[in-house]
C-alpha cells in the first residue's frame, strides 16, 4: 500500500511521536510505501520541502491554531503529485489543523485516525486533573474547540478510529463515534528475561510537563521513610520548577535529573531500575512508558487514571496507586522497594506483529467501505 502518515511533529517529542516513528519503520519493513506529512521543525529527524512552517503560536500566527491555510495549501500541492491508498492521521489539532482533511477527502483517500488524546471531544485534550479553564492558554483551547465544533466534524470525515485503549474507546462511543477499533500501542523492544541485578533507584522517564505530575509526586516523597534514590530522565518546561523543588526539599542527594537520554542509554537505565513511576495527573490513553517498562521486565507504579488500570489488568507487574491518597502512594513505593513480588505476564499484545495484524484489518476495512 501507499500510506500517508500525518502528525504535527516528526521527532520523539512524546508517546504519540514515539509511536508514529515506530509505525513508519514497521510499515516500511512490511514493504509498504510510506510518506510522512508534518511541520518543518529543527528538531525533526528530517524536513521535507512540501511541509508547512512550524506554527510557533506567536500572536501573528494565532489563527493557524484554529485553521492552518498554509498546511492546507502544502498538502494540496503534495496530493497533486502523489497518490495514496490510505491516510493515517495522528495528532493534527492546534498546528496542522483540520484544514488538511478536505484536501484528502477530495482525492477520495480513506482516512484512519489514531486517538492519542481527547482533543476531538474536548478542549482539555489530555484530561489534566489540574486543568484551569481560566488560564489564557486554556481559554484559547476552549475557543479552538468551539470553532472546530462549529465548522468541522471528525465523526463525518474520518472513516475509522484506532483507539489505543478500551478507556478512550468508551469515551468516544458515549459521544456517538462509530468505527472504533481497539489496538494497544506497540514497542519494538524484544522480550527480555527478568533482570534480578537492579540498582537501588526508582525511575521516571518522559516529558517534564505539568500534566505528568512530577511536582506533586516529589512532594509526597518528603514523607518517605529511609533513604532513596529517584532518577528522572527527560526534559521539558517543568525542569526549572522541579530543580527548585528539589533544592527546597534538600533532595539534591536523593533525586537526580539526568536530562534527555538516547533510546539505547535510556533502556539500560530502565533495566537497572527497581521500578518505574508513572505519576501523570491526566487520563493517559495508553502510556508508552508503561508498555516499554513491561517489555523490559520492570515493575511499574502508575496512577489510577485513564488507561493505566486497564494496562494493569493486562500485566500483573503494573501496580496502581491512588493519587489522592499519599499513604497509599508511600505504601506502594515501599512495597516495590523492599518486598516486590510482582511478575510480568507473558503475552504478545504489545508486539509490532500483533499491532500490524490488526492495523491491516482496519486499513482494508476502510478501503472497502470507501470504495
């Protein structure tokens, strides 16, 4: 097949982009011809001439947040020179925008969309539990959502939706969405033996942003008895705030900010960790950190939100805690540090082979319906 993949970013910015890059590689390995449409960005793995400029959200570019005419023009020009069997959309809201959809529909190309967040059903796109609707950025999100709801319908323009968890499928289904297919995110990590030779640290890896809940989690650690080592891998706009908090709590010898690490180095750090922490204060759809940790045979302590509980039922090494209950959080940290008896299940649900098998079914069904 000739497949067009579309996403706002083309570098490993977050879980959605990690998934996109792995998906591109997987599709090519099965002999498909894959083209990516994204925005120009200095962080991208590569940039193409037919991609629109990055929407930096400066006041002069604010309308692009709602409707990106440049992206519409760029994809129209590209579609004049290329043909595709299927279009697979990931995250486009707020940057590329829904402006590009009409150009794809004109070419009668079936459109499949993976729902990495909740932006198609609400302005609080990651369902942050600390979301403030009166914050300036969030006021813009609300206005964008209202604008989109008036002028565009994902229900009518997308042929099939891939839901990375039953949790988000249920959210969409309750709002009248059809053609929903649950396929959990995958990883290319080969299954490993349980590592019994771990170091004494527990680990967070991922983006350092507000909704990831690191500030709140670190504050709970001040009540943790005994010594501990907590490593944080990643970068983001909350780094400075986290550094100040570490200094305020006198945790310089207990918490280490390691910054961004390439994947090979990151996986070695994960394999040596006692357990992995996923403290996000939002409804994660299908957290990639959990899936990667499962495949690297590391236990996970995850907050009881979104699709996390669902993943814990699929693999016994994922332990859920109540983010509103600090005692429950501390008890489970102590359990994983000193008494852990959790073991991984043996299943293939997060493999690329399982994902590909189900993805092709969705593609073929979309092609059949569209014709």
